[in-house]
């Protein structure tokens, strides 16, 4: 009986570890998608000179696995040369349960 109950507890515990890992992976994959999309959007805006860029703090809330995940962007665009070369730095943070997660990208863009 003790061996059986220990086995059930271990299986139960590993199941919830796998669910937690899957949620973490889902939010991280979506964060990567958001970062790449934001870089492409800023690159298009720079190439077409379509007016003012929205840089700085930005919040996007997305439903993932039947819960709302709030992604906080912090973007900075620094000119590197007078010929139109820019350094774009994007930091993205979100909470996965009680853990604060972080993902970032640096891209070099040309006007």
C-alpha cells in the first residue's frame, strides 16, 4: 500500500510539473512572436517614414491557455550614424504565476 501511494504521489506531482512547464513554454513562445512582430512593425515604419513611432512603455494583454497574460514592452531606438542606422532595443516582461519572466531583442535597422 505504501509503495502504491508513493507511486501515485510521484505521478501526480510530475503531471503538475509538466502542466507548469507547458504554460511556461506557451507564454515564452508567444513572447518571442510578439518581439519579432514588433521589430518587423518598427522596421516597416522606419522604411516608409510613416510618421511617429510608438516607442517606450507599451502593454499588451493576451489570452493564453484560458488566462490573461500581460506583456510589458520597453522599447528604445538609438541613432548610431547620421546615415540612418538605428539600434532598436526591446525588453519584454511578464509574470508566469509568481515568476517574473524576461525576454529581449536587439536589432539594427536602417531608414
